[in-house]
């Protein structure tokens, strides 16, 4: 299941200590125990067992990760970590960032099917030095099979087909094929999520701004991808991937609190990336290049002109890691990013940045390992910035002690700086950008431990504190107080992008996990995750996203697996700031409880054929995580999953 820290359960139901599992908490691969960071892993088996249909649904049960969804099944969700805003989390696929240059609301538009994913690494805390200056809350690194599977020489063909149907015209598919033949690996995947949506009462009708008394929060999401990896010789390997993601969905109240909001949105993205690696003795060199092109058509109201955006993002990284001696491991590298936009409501803009970094990892004593790094970043938004980071880890026999510190910086994206700037006579309640934004800076320190007193049992706890300056958010502002926009109506309220002066977040992350093997074919797992977050800002400004996270987030995972069936449930109890806006039917409750369940049957006694039933929101809880965007109630679905794997000659 979802896990943090110390043990991984594989399909053979054997538990391995996490000191055998390497992660990239920095650019230097190291074991979880020696990383000095709070780390969670999802393995291939975890993903298959969970009652989740998208990456954001997988992540929502982890400590320190907060998900604000606008609909289920991966339609759209803002991913925060440690109380960060959704713009302060770095999402990567196979070594390349996929954070969208238009808006971080699109960061969960993952361009691969679940069937292609080999593992997901979640690294909490700033990772700006190694992976990018805006990695404030942490990173989510998705690694696919063709990118990760370089150690096995056996020829193999495997495939997975998962198809399900449910209420409200729901159709879900997720499939992939993987082939390894000699030095060549090939993979392909597809994923669809389609529904007519749930019919709901339209608040705008009662406000007199719409002629439709009802609306449906429909969605049609489709993802296709292909990848290949080839070992040129024992040292050199080349990898490439191409993907296409298409989305058409109701976006009503996704972004605004306007009574004119009848939004729909269509997003088409092409994604391609390339990697060249060389491994020789104690040296590893890796070049990564990725390009993302996105067309976004946003129709706020059929009576108004639609907003059309075309963005491009070119990212590259070059890293060389080597052992300078038996004690010192060093990584040197550079990263660059070029972003462009052509937009009807935001105008045409571009932004470039480049950074160079160095990382050193060394045992300071027989039991204490230290990792220090420094990055020099230049961005056209904020100029030149120096970013330090360090971590300490002390892995003992049954406990690992760890601490880390880091600085991060993030400039405003195209949406925060320019949204709605080209729209004439903007209606109240909508967002308006600010081209004069300053970059936000943050400093984070944490300390924690991972305790594993017996096989299969983990107790982990982390305390952290983050201090931030000039945080960017949308604040409710009267148009008479906005001096750099000339398209606003007088004496009207807008969500204006501003720098909230100073903010601090204190948090606690706790995990208790226990695996109990009743017999070789019967396994129980119970996991409790708890996150406490307390965010303040000295200006007392009412902002839209900075404190839009739970104050208390308690999640429980329970599962049982046997030869012929499995049962998994994930449940969350949330306490957060209450918000009400009756004009759009907006109501974020002070607390709510949501639970999902999955029952799987293996008719043949093997896991290659599975029949399953999933019940989303089994208690039919009525709740919102973004003001106005009603989350679905109880939703029943069922399906079949077939897996095939064969070692060939």
C-alpha cells in the first residue's frame, strides 16, 4: 500500500528493508535511510491495490500531501505539500519537470497511464538545489518502466488491460504493454476517463445570470503514450518518450466565484522527452531534454469571448555524478527552462531561466551521513539567486534520525502575472493578474525519525517550519485599489494577484504502518497518516490559496489480500477553514469524512485476472475543496483487469 519510510511490500508478500531501495532525494542516488529526507514510495503493487484511478487519488492518503480536487477521477486537482500552494510542488516524469507554464492547476495532467508507472517517489521538503528553484514543498517523481528497468537482462513481454464502467455514464480504461528484447525496451499506454457527469442545480439560474436551471460536471479525459529505451553498450543508454493528453470538461467555479461562471475547458498537450545516460565504474552522466506544447481553450460563459492559450516549455538538465574518493560522492550539473505563451486574455510573453549546482554527500562519522548542495539560479523574473540546502541522516539499528534545511524561490507564472489583462470590462468576482509581482522566497527546516522496531512495523514522525516572504496569491481587492489594470469596473471586487507580505507554516507529519502476514497467502495491512498544518501571515489578508489546506488531515488505509480476493479502503477526516458563498452554492465545511473502497476477486486464484468493484465516497459525503466546485457523492463502478507476463527466449 502507500508507504512512508522503511519497508516495501511486493507481490510475493516479502518485506524488504528500505536501506536496499535507492531514491533520488538529491541528484546522488542513495538509500532512504541515508537521504536525510522524509520519503514515500508507491510501488507497482501499491498502485494496483489502491482504490484510486489517478495519481492525485493515490497521493491524497500520504502524510504531508494535501489535495484540493475540483472533481474526481483525475479531472483536476491542486497538489500541495507541507501546506505549500499548488505552484510550489515540482512534478516530474522520468527526470523531466512537467509543471505547466500556463498554470500550476494543470500540474496533475500526468502524461502517462497508471499501467506504465513503475514507481512514484514523493520527497518532502525543499529540493530546489537539485531539481529546480520552485520545489518548495517537495517533489513528486513518477518513473516509468522503460526509464527504470535497466537492471534485468531477461527478455520479457507483459501487458495490462483495465476496463471499468459505472454510474453517470462512467467509462474508465487504463492499459499498457511492455516489451524487453535484448538491449531494447518498448512501452505503450492509454488511459481514458469519461462521464456525462452528475446533474446539479445551477446557482447562476437563481441569480438571474443563466437561463439553465441545471448543469452537469461532465468530463472526457484521454491519454496516449509511447516510449523506448536502448542500451547502446554496457555504458551508454538512450531513452525517449512521446505522449498526448486531451481533456474536455466542465470547469464551473473551478477558478472563479463569479455568478456568470458557466465555464468549460478543452486542453490538448503534446509531451516528448529524451535521455542519454552513461554509467562507467563510479561515474554516472545523464542528459535529459523535454518539450511540452499545450493548447487551452477556456470558455467562461458562452455569451463572452473564449480565452485561448498556446504555451510551450523546453526543459533540459545535464548532470554528472562521481565518487571523488571512498568518502565523497559529488554531483555537478546544470538545468535550463524556456517558457512561452500566446494568449487572447494574457497576451504574448516568454521567460527563461538557467541554474548550475553542486552536491556533495559524505559520511561525517561512522553513523552520520551529510549531504550539502548549492545552486546559482538566474531567472528573468527575479535575477540572480543563491540557493543552499543540506541534510543529515543517522541510520541506526532500528531507528533513523534525520534533518534537513533548504531555500527555494519562485517567480509568478504567466497566469498570476497576466490573467484577464486583455479582457475588456472584466466582470467582478474574476481573477486579475499583476505584472509587478515580486518573487516569493521560502526557508524550510525539518527534523524527524523513522522507527522500525519489528519487521513490517513503521512509526515515522516529522516536524517542520517554513518561513516565506512575498508569497503570491489571489486576494479579494476593490478595483479602486488596483493601479496596474485598466479593464476593471469601478468600486467592484476582484481576486487580484498580490504578494502577501510574510507567511509561516508549522507542521507535523506522522505515520504508523503495520503489515501482518497471517499465512503465505494472507496479508493484513493497516496504516494511519496524520498531518497538522498551521499557517499565518502578518498582514491578515484574506487570500485564495495560501491557507487553503487542511489544518488536521487524518487518513487510514486498511487492506486484506488473499489468494482469491482482496479488500482495500482509504478514509480521510479533514478539518479546515470554513468558507461559504451562497451566491454560487459555495460551501467548504469545517470538517468532513470521506471514504473509498475497492473489492477485488481473483477467480483463478492468481492475480492475472481480477474482477473488481469500487465505491467512490461510500458514505455519500457532500463536500467541496475549492469553493463552489462540488465533489461527487457516492459513485459505484465495476470492472475487469487482465495482466499477462511471459519471459521469452
